[in-house]
C-alpha cells in the first residue's frame, strides 16, 4: 500500500518536485504558483476551470478585502461553505493574509443564541 508521502512525491516528476523552493508562508506559496504555473489549470468544478494566474488574482482580491477588515493578525476566521472553488479561494486568502481559517461544511449546525431581551 502506498503511503501519503509516496503518493504526493509521485504526483510530479522528481526533477520538478525537487525544484520547488522552500516557501515558508502561504502568501509566498500563492505568489509562486501564480507565476510558475500561470497558464495551467488550477481549479475545476462541474462548469468552470480557472488557471493558476486567475486563482492568484482572485486570492489577492479576497486577501485585500480581508486585510481591510482591520482584524488583528492571527485572528480566527470561520468559513461555512461547500467543498468548492469559493472555499479554496477563501482558505488561501485567509491564510496568506496571516489569519487562521476554520472550515466548516455549509450544513454545520449553527449555535442557537438566546433572543435579545
């Protein structure tokens, strides 16, 4: 049986895998794949496919919005969404902006808050 490490190491040719630089932050990773794989398909759903370049631009727009909220760095941000392109873009934007993302399925039951008096 193949381990997770073997699976991921075998996804790319060895030369390409070994050429990937050390990227300590999600922001650096997003910038790198936006340039390195710009014209390659990044995400596909049942109707749309976007390139890494477009993904990088979408993530940058969302990151700018999130940064504009004025939250302290390291804040936790919850995302309630399906496993979708939207959820991936939000994950990359939130983490590359320096926040912690908590993904929940859109069907996750919300807490019931008492009515205001």
